[in-house]
């Protein structure tokens, strides 16, 4: 039955796209006041549905209501507020300085929506990571087809209902389904694709859209290092790391993946982690209302497999019937172990040590460019050196995860953790082609550029020197 519905939906995909294309071609999405009016209506509806959003996320993976508000609904509401406040200004043609070579002219950057946008979203922050790119694309005047994740079906349904109430399908359509729906969508020609998910699927997406040369943003993952210098405030570091690692049960693309702590601070740091884990989740985190579950059996088994043969310092308990994995800390796993081979994406935190900076470099250098990097140190020269030296999407000193919350910072990866960025004005820019326009005057026509060129080269060089 489910498969039948999916097939029907997928057969509709070309129809949805042609209706969106026809709508875009009418030019109606260029109406900025209308865009703002619709985004305001969307904001009001999300505010009204806050309870349903929380319930859906709880059904999907027992995400605590507080976490849902802080990391999903609040982020979207404040993003909407920011966009609504600034959109008129952003959407105006931007006047820029002219080139003397074109004198006289007035030059502008026009904000041109790409057209029909495809957004493919993951399950881990299923509301935020689906809705945020969609509102960026709509603010910029595009139409959107969104495919939320099949792994978080309750949230995906709430998202579909919300968009359906505000936008007609020729402006926003939500297509439900899994890999086959994605594949079907990727066979179509889009004007922009925004993908959030894993590196291997990112590669599939990049390959699928290459024949049409479709511009894209790829928001992928990676193995995020978290370095703890011997000058760091250890208790505070442990408190912030426990929060950022175990929120969403560790299923966070920018969570610290592994710790690199200075050998002299290892014991102190492990003790502090123990204290902070029990302060946050009690003696048995299984009964904590502040701790989520793993999204599904497949992901649970993958994570459980990473614990096999490892020395567990904290946690390690699992319960398949509840998809529960305790906040877990591992002692110096081998760099060849399963847990160090790939992005963990769960509540398992390996602790490795270093004595010399060269050892940090050696370990970080084993992995492709991460999405995030964190450094804890009171020694500012050390943290500055680390922040400048390595290539990573974004990060923080003396904290984890928090850079995502600032709308003035672009959020995105580099190298194999992806390309492009969004949030705030960066979202608007991501979904906007910057069209350069030179408006020439006709009251005069400078003769320099026209043939015959005889004698003009020297003259041009003289003028250049004068400027
Ligand atoms: P995923 O790559 O498995 O799935 C993402 C989307 O792609 C889903 O909608 C899914 O249906 C679709 N998809 C899956 N397989 C496909 C295929 N073969 N062809 C076409 N489409 C396919 O990722 P996930 O498991 O949902 O999310 C976890 C990953 O996403 C982690 O690696 C994490 O680091 C990354 N992530 C990155 C960010 C970021 O902002 N950079 C945010 C969240 C998650």
C-alpha cells in the first residue's frame, strides 16, 4: 500500500515540476511584498503548530521537547523573523561603483531567483534542516520541491501539512518517499539543488545533477575534531562538550566526533565528563527525559557495532528494543577501528591524546576536511593557530556547535564536507543569481574602444596611470 502511494506520488513528479516551472515563468514570484506576506503567514502557522512539531519529533526519535524548541522550531522562527525584516532591502537591485572604462554608466547587481529549486533533507534535525533551506529559497523568489527524510515520517508529515496550508503546489510541493523518490526527483532538470545528508549520497547527488550543470549546495558531514589544550578550563570544556555531543543523542552533523586532549589533562577531563554526564542525564540516562533515541534499527546496529572490542570509560549500555545507546566515552580506540574510520553520528565519544602539536596534525590529517572543528584553550595563540591552520566548515573556540546559531555566520562545509553555505542573508544569496547589469548613458559615446585602434593604446595607458 505504502509503495503504491509512493509510486503514485512519484509519477506526479514531472507534473509538479512543470506546474512550478509555468508558475515561475509568470513572474509572480518576483513580487517581494507577496513573498513577505506568505512568509509571515508561515511563521504564524509554525507558531501555532509548535506543539504538533514537538510531538512529531518525539514520535520519530523521542527528541525532548526542549531540544526540539531550541534546535528546530526556535531556529526556524528566528530565521523567518530575520528574513521578513530584511527581505525588502536584500531583494532590491544593489547599486555598485561603475568602471571608468564604461563611463558614463550606472551599475547594479539584480537579485534574480534561480527558478525551480529541489531541497533534499535528512532526518536528524528533520524540521529545521527541511524548512530552513525552503524558506531561504522562497524568500529569494524561487519555487520549491522538498523531499524530507523517510526516516522521520511524523515530522515529514507535519512539514507537508504546514506548507500545504500556506502555499499552492505550484510554489511549494512536499514529496514524501525514500531513495527511489530522491532518484526520480534527481532525474529532472532543476535550476538549483540544495542537499543535506551524508558524503556518499552527496556524491550521488552531484553526479546526478552534473549533466544539467545545475548549481547546488551540498551540506554534508565529516569527522569533527575537538582539541583540548593543557591550558583549557577542563570542567567548563567537559560541560559544553557533553551538551553538544549528546544533544539529539549525538546525531548532529557538527557534534564533536572525537576528542584530542593533552595527555596531562586526560584523567581530569574524563572525571569531568563523568560528572557532567550524570549531572545532565542522571545516574541512568535511559530514564532521562532529556535524552533522545537513535533514529532506527539500522543506525542503532551500526553504532552498537562501533562499541565492539573498545575500552569503554563511561556508558556503553544499549537497549535494542528502545533504540537506546547511553552517552558513551571510549578510551583511545585504534585509528583503524570502526569508530575512527567513519563519521560516528551517534552518542559515542572516543578520547585520544596528544603531547606534541605534530600529533594533532597527524590525526586530523588522516581524515578529509571536517564540517566543524573545536578547540578549548586559554592560550589564545594556540587556539588562533589551530583555527587558522586547518580547513573545516566552521567551528568555535571554547565551545561546540554554537556557531550554527548565529545568522551572521554562513553555515556550510568545505572539501568533502560540502560546498556553499546558508542561514540569514547567506540563505537569500545562496538561492539568488547575482545578475550584473550595466546601464549605459546615451548622451555621449566615448570613442576609445572602437577600431581603428591606432594611437589609442598609449592614450588608454595614460588614463589608467592617472586613476
Ligand atoms: P542521507 O545522505 O542518507 O540522506 C539524506 C537525503 O538523501 C534523504 O532525503 C534521503 O532520502 C536521500 N537519499 C538517501 N540515499 C539516497 C540515494 N542513494 N540517492 C538519492 N537520495 C538519497 O543522510 P541522513 O542519514 O539522512 O543524514 C545523516 C548525514 O547527513 C550525516 O552524514 C550528517 O553529517 C549529514 N548532515 C549534514 C548536515 C549539514 O548541515 N552539513 C546536517 C545534517 C546532517
